[in-house]
């Protein structure tokens, strides 16, 4: 069994799509370990704020098969892919597959976003802090501790959100 970590984000009907994706991931892969859910501003484009989290699970599916399941879940949540950065119903990115190194068309492991974005590294460090980055060997909690998040603020939110009264 391989240990897999993926990032999840949504800024269109955020609660609905995050809840749907968590349910579909659990159905496809079994028990999930998940970080807290964080709100963060869009980075690199003007758009409503995102909800982001990282999810971990064990699987006997290969990385390409996991990626196909992730794309299917995105499609089931009305994800529209564009060439430009834009708002989205759901974004699922395969971050790590054990310590596998892959650099192929359509699949790069570990994912470049790990060290680039607070909304990926922070939640990953929360649930896999003692794990090590496959390329650098650094622990994720150490990477997070040294990360300059001054322009990428994260706000932890209650999940699931309280029902409106």
C-alpha cells in the first residue's frame, strides 16, 4: 500500500464541493486523514477566496490510477479546466505518492506546489509534518516553519461549517 497526499481547493460553492469531494474520496479510497480547512485568497489572479485542505490515504492503486480518480471527482463536481488561472468548483492535485519521483507528461511527483504555496504546505505539514520531502529530505514541518507566508495568509475555518439559522 502506498501513502498518498493530495491538496483540495474550491472557491465556487466551496462547502458543497469540498463536502462532495471528501465523500467521493472516502468512497474511492476508504478512510481519509484530513487537515483542517483553511480559507486563503487566490494567488496570481483576482477571484473569491478559496477553501483549501490536504487529505492523506493509503491505496494499492498506482499514481496514474489515483490521478484518474481525482479527475473524475473534479468532473463530477463540474470542474471546468482553462489555460488561465481562474475560479473553480474543485481542484484536486496529487502531491505525494510515497516517496516516488516522477516527471512525466501530466504527472509530476512530488508536486511543485508543495514548497510554493502556503495553502498546500501548511495543511500538509499539519497532517504529515514528520514526513520528508522526497527531493530535499527536509521534514514538512521544518519546511513550513521556514516558509514566508506573509503574502499568503491562511485562516482556519470550522468544518463542517455551521448551518445557517
